[in-house]
C-alpha cells in the first residue's frame, strides 16, 4: 500500500514537471516568433512594431479608467519613446493593475497589432496579456 502511494506521488511529480516544462517551451516559442516577426521589418514607424518595449508611465483618465495613456520606450534604443492612448478591453481593472505592475517592475513587453486598431501587450516570459484598442499614438514628440 505504501509503495503504491509513493509510486503515485512520484508519477504525479514527474507529470507536473513535464507540464511545467511544456509551458515554458510554449512561452519561449511565443517570444521567439514575435521577435522574428518584429526584426523582419526594416525600420519600425510605430511603437507597436518595436521588438520589445517598457512601460514608463501609466495614466488612467479620472472617472473612466478604460482610457489610458501609456508612455513607452524601446530599451535597446533609449532615444525612442512614444505615448499611446488606448481603450482597455472588458476587464479594465485587471488590465490597469497589470500595466501598473509592468511599469513598476520595468517588465519587457511584446506588443502585437491586431485588426481594426486592436492591440495586445504581452509580458515576455509569461502569458500575462492586456488587450486594448489603440486610439492614438504620438512618437515624434517624445524622443530624447
């Protein structure tokens, strides 16, 4: 009886390790694919085409937290900065909290542009995502 329980525990431990490894491989593949797509374009004209960005500031509109200003920068090119005005998707409180955490922790973010002005910001080495609609972008006035 004890041997069977021990064997079941070992098998569960091994399966958990395999599942965790598969998750890490999946996240690594996402990072690699997104980076390959971004580096294929010659000169990015938008912050959403940068291979990665850092969120420097998150400013929510008082009274309506679904509209947010994001001041972002390209870590490899510190002179490149932009301000994005976005409308957060349905779960705006969680999205705003994630953006604030990423800002405070200087997390590496992978931006992905979707159809119709939609965008997705995904924290690298993680599956945390924020979905939004891009309302405006200002990249010219924020260069150092």
